[in-house]
C-alpha cells in the first residue's frame, strides 16, 4: 500500500468504529482497493485515489534532484547570495545554467529584491521572468556556506475557498477508472476516498481552513459515498470532508 492507502485505512477504521478496511492485494483486473467490513456484516467497496498538482510535483522533483545539484546553484558572476522563486513548470535545468548571469544583471541595476508583478517595468526583472520563469528573488545573506543561489519550491495559486476542494473531488469522482472500479464492485455502498497532497496547495489549504458547502455532492451513479482528506496543520491531526448521495458535506478533524 502507498501512503494515501495506509492513511485512508487508518482514518476510516478510526472514524467508523468497529469497521475493518481489508486491502485487496490482487487487482490485476482493475478492481477496487479495499473492502470495508462493517460491524453488522455489511461489506462496501472502497477506492483510494489522490488529488495531485502534477506540474508542481514535477518541478519540485527537478529542484530537489541531487544529481544535478539540488536546490542550490554556485555563484560565479553574482557578488551576493540570492533566494529565488520559480513558477511551477519552469525549466529548472535552464535556471541552473543561466540564473547566475541573469541575477548579476539585476544586481548591477542596484536591485536586491524583486517581484515580477510589481517591478515588471525593469528590463532585467522582465527578462528573468520571461526567459527563466523566475517570479521573485531576494538577496539572502544567511546561507551556511556563502556563494550560492537557493531555489525555492514553487507554491500554488488561485482562488482560496471551498469550491477548490469540490472541484478537486469532482475531478476524481468523474474519472473513468474510478467509476469503472466502483461500478463493477457489486456492492450497495461504493466509497471514493480522495487524498489531497500538500503540494496541491490551493485545495489542501481550503480543505483545512474552510467549511464545506451545505449541499449534496455531485456524484456519478457508480459512487455513493465520497471522502476527501489530508494532513492538517498540527502533527498527528488530519482533516476529512465526507458526504454521500443523500447527506450534505460535513467536516471533521481526527487525530491518529
């Protein structure tokens, strides 16, 4: 089992007291992930999936690739150390090879801190954003070893409200493979359980900080129950939104 499946098993068994989540190790025909056994003998199908910002995940992996230097670039032309923020999807290899040169030009203009959307009138700031996808940067005097440019992991952006959670969960609910796995289970209850990665920042933040809408979920016929969950801000605490075809969304925090 992966992290999302292990966490789903523990949370559901803890929330539904007396239940057991039995993992189906053999899924060669595309079956669902778990059988949920209730204390009264009923059995339901459970499929676990994840909501991931794939572009951010790929960019993070490229920045953290130690074979290529990880999150730091050695300075050659810059006189100062820097900390930069690329956008998700930026070409990290190109940043590693060019950012020292571009920042040296910014330094020569007397700029020690920039954010493209508020300083786009300066040619050197426009250039580093247009060519490298670096949206901001600041002189950073506190690296343990001087002479480096640090590359930050990109953050997510977008409207921050409950609708971002609903959009994320509906995107997973209407995917063909999730519908097929649960639709073919033959059980009366069919649960889709959606884990939100912390790197999928907008829906994760809304999941933790906002209340769900007081409305029924929009679900395909193959799914009767929906869960969306992730780590909360405190250690060992998790947040869950739940709903089904006849009950509105409700939110709980749960400790493990």
